[in-house]
C-alpha cells in the first residue's frame, strides 16, 4: 500500500483540499479529503486524473519536423502522406521500439497516462511478413512496458487503396493484409501484450477507403467487446470520394451500415453535415480529435460547438506525434472554434471554467474510447494521477479550476511535475524515470535513419 497526500485534488464531486490517496496493486484503494498527512508522501500543488491519448501512430514521432518544407505544388495531407511513406520504408523493428519508447516517455511527461496505438506498420520493408506476424506489435508492447504507459493496442486492417476496391500502392505495402491474415494478426497482438498489465487489444479498420464493407463487417463481428477505432471524414477529398462511391458522406454511411455505439471511436470526423453531427452524438461513440495534427495537416475544423450541444463525447490524441502536449491539444481545440466563430469560451456548455469543462470531458471520452478503467480519482479506478506544480508561473496562485485553466491556456508540459501510471511513479519533477536510457537510444536511431 502506497499513501500519497496532495494539497488539492480534482475528485468526481469537485475540488477538495488535503487529499490522501491510497494505492494498492495499481488501483486507487481509497480517497479521503481533509486528511492528515500521517507520514504519507506529500506533494504541493494539485492532483488531477491522467488523460488517455486515444490516437497515436508511434513511428511518426521520428518524422516530427521533417515535413515542414513547401514542394513545387501546393501541399496537403496527401503530399504529406507520400513523405510519410518514404520515411517508414527503412524502419526496422529496433527503430520502431526506440521511437515508441521516446514517444511514450514524452506522453507521460505531458500528462498522458495511457495510449491508444493505432498500429498499422506491420510488415518488413519489402511488404513480406516477419517470422512473427505480430513482431511490430511486440515492439510496441516492449516500449509500453519500459515506460509504464497504459496500452490499448489497436491493430489496423488496411486492405485497399481507395473506395471501391482500388488496389493499394507500393507505399502501403507494409500495412496491407487481407481479412484472414488480419484476424491472425489480432490474435498475435493479444499474445504480444499478454504479459503487459492492464493491456487491452481492440480493432482498427483503417478507414472506409481502405476496408471494403464485407471485411468491415467481419472485423467488427470478430471483437464484440473490444474497442473499435476508425479514421473517418478527415479530408474533404475523402468525403467527395465516398459520395462518388456510395452516394453518402462517410459518417452517414458508417452510422447507417454498422452498429456504431459506445465502444466505437471515430477518429477526426472533421467534415460532417448537421445531421451527421447530431447522429454521431446520439450514437454514444467517441469523436477522436487530434487538434495539433489536424492543424499541422490542414485537415479542417471539427464541429465542436454543435457536437457538444448535441451531447457528443470526445477525447484527444496526438496522431502524427508532431507535438506531445495535453494542454496544447485542448487549447488548439478551443482556439479552432474561436477562430471560426469569432467568439470566446466556445466549448464551455455552461457558465464556468472552459479549461475544466473540456479537460473533464476529454478525460472521460478518452477512457471510454480505450476501454480503460481510468478517468477519475476515486476508489476502484486505475491509479493514473498527474500532479500540477505550483512553481510554474502560470500556476503560482492557482486554486480550484484555475489549475486547469492555467495549465491549458497559459502553461503547458512544464506544469506537469509528477505522474503515476497504474500506481507506478514514472515522472518525477517533470522528467521520466527512464529518460537517461531512452533518450540516447532514440538519438542514435534517428542519426542512423537520417544520415
């Protein structure tokens, strides 16, 4: 039993002072407000729940900063994608493990305590399978084990190059499986995480353009209880292609043809009509938003205000991993709405702190999307805890909701002092406990790749 004590903590019923948290076997055993220290390990500042990063492509952390150059023609998601294909062509399993370990350490330092790894880099550079078809999943699990981050592994089915069964391209050969090989890969992924505590395996049909309807139905039926994640309506071109193929927009087609419910997470959902917004909110599915990546790629602006007014649920993810920050993802989401609507505090659906409202919704939505027992500082939940430091200039006078507002709108990663993931104290004074080992390996990997 470990006993922690915090000056303030955000509990399900609101802010409380002098909070003692007892942790046993990775879970919160008890939470007591107005408690004496009684020899507990004591911390100034505020404790808040850790956040789930619901959408990550780990290998893309190695690309961060490499695509910010204009080409001969106008740049878009589609030109960025060609650069991504060239980058991944050389990656070995060792490279992927080193990049993922660096990424997951950065996520923990930012206040993310779990990750949904949308994992589609399956094969060798020539497109052939490794001896263990799930070799890359084994490496993702190893990185999660080393860093201590909670893992929901989402092996991806990528079968076709576009709507209507268009063949995949050479750049996609490391992703592609038919449905039977994919279902074998799911089983291999379960074996890969068997020894990782609290790991979850779901499924991820990549997108409507990459998974034909018959295969999509088989994937969803194969995992009746696990999370189902899918890219949808990220780009206007995708909407146009879907309309040409089916006569329906992507979100509408999916809602009409699949049993979309609370176990689903629709990644991006950027381009929706009014009826799609209302229908997605009513389904109980989570909208998986990646505001930094969506800004970086020029995807567009999610209909956040209308979606929340309709009762929609959302979480955030770092997707391309060009920047890892809880605060900046939430800030970018709110600011995108302000820029579009020329108003302020757009995502607050009731009077009060905007930061608190979007943070608590993202915490709940992320936990739902990843199927994890996180999301609140209360007995029976995983002991995923983030301590915000009163020493940061944005937080020196913080109390109650100003902890969250200061972190999200004025601070950033430097506000995060300590992090516990499933009760393990993995970040101390802002630094991951394995950084001295992880960072040099990542640096050597990147020098080799970019030489």
